[in-house]
């Protein structure tokens, strides 16, 4: 499930606990790094992931769902995919 929030509402509604810069990494590394970062968070906290791997558009939401997490939002800006994933 993906819930969309726009602009400053996104920032104010999400309490981002950690930002993961996975730009320049190829599949499967954005997912591997996201899993490692998520392991450090507590349930309910949000991980923000930045990646340039186009495969992550499908891979990160699939991993999140399979792992019991929720993709709160995602967007693409200047070739960078950004995901906000809440730990389940």
C-alpha cells in the first residue's frame, strides 16, 4: 500500500528516523541497504531512501510489503527515486 502526501505536509506528517543514500548503487544493493537500515529502527519509525536504481521502483515496495513494512510515499525528482517506508 502506498499513501501519498504532498509537499510540506509530507515532511510534517512523517517522522523520518533515518535517511539512506543509496544513489549510484545497482540492484540488489538498495534493498540490501534498506533492510540493514530498517533493522536499526523501531516499529513505527520511518526510513527515507534515495536511489537512482530504476528497478527500486518495484523492488523496494515489494520488499517492504513482504517484510511487513508500509511504503508511505514515493516520488521521483531529477532522476532520484525517494521512498518513505514505515517499519511494521
